[in-house]
């Protein structure tokens, strides 16, 4: 309420974010003065690899991909941020430079918090560092699963795993009549799964011919979730 009316939020994402909602009111009040609202257009970068780490981002709306650029110029997407309240760049908080690039898949709104202010708040409230450690652990587990998918599964199993991921992350927000909205292009999805675009299209067609899914330009309709789940596990 201390902020000017034109930049004052009706409610604070800290009250609903999975990571911040359980913080004490004192810890939230210590963080809030340093929060700033910002919007990014589709394809705009929030930050780039090797940029100086200045902010922690809290997603309000939209979807963000986090990736590294390989030597051949391709992108290796290792994280999708889609759920309001999720954190972007938390893995870089204690580094001098960002290890990846974050790019808006569509119009994105975030609240960002200056790293310097965050570190200062952590020194006063240990509970903040605990919640950030939880976020980092969650990200690390996601990276481990992603690496396991790339190393141990064939193309069809990787695609099925991605569809399960979409189902789990989109369920409350987008799932209607089995429809999974997907913001990634076919090229981006192929890069994320570590396969060629041709192999990806062939795998999608295979699931479609087997009546596991149907597709449209905005995503996938799940026709047989249990079968897709079995495929994702190598059955």
C-alpha cells in the first residue's frame, strides 16, 4: 500500500505462489518494497546467457522457456515455466552470470525482485532461504528427469513423457475435454526432446494413428491417457 496507485497490485503473488505463500507476513513485507511489475512481449528475452544476474522473476501470466544455446546454434530447452507463482532464474541467484537464456513464449507478466534486496532480506529471515532452497531442489529434480528422458528413452517415449508433463502442469488451468494447450513450435519441441523435427512429426503421427491423441494448431487432445502413460514408462 506504500506504492503509488498506478503500480499497486490488487493482490500480491506472494500470497498465492507455491513458494512464498507460507512465509510470515513480516518476511513478505520485507520483500514487497523491492518487487516490480514487468511485461515481456512474445519472443522477448527476460535475460540472456552470460548476462549479469540482477533479478529473481516470479511468473504472473504467460509461459517462458529457459534454454542453453549449443555450439551448432540449436537451443536445448531444459525448463518451461508455465504456472503462476513459479520462479525464473532461481538457479542463478548466487552466481554472477546467468547460465541460460529465458524467453517469453507468448505475452508474459512477471514480478521481479532485485537480487541485492533478496540477499538482504535472506539475512534477516531464514525462512526465505528455506523456500528458495525448495525451489532449487524442485528444479534440480526436473533437470534430472529431463536428462534421464534424453538418455534412456526413444523418440516415442520422450514425446509421451512430454504429454504427461503437459497434462500434469496444465490440468487446472487449461484442460478441457482432454485438450492440452502447447506453446512450443515443432522445432522447439524437437530441440527440447533431443530429436529431429522429422522424427518428432513421425512420432506424433504414430500416436495419432494409434488413436492415442488428436492434434490441432494449438496443442493436443488426449484420447487415451493411460496408454500414453504406459508408453512414457517404456511399456
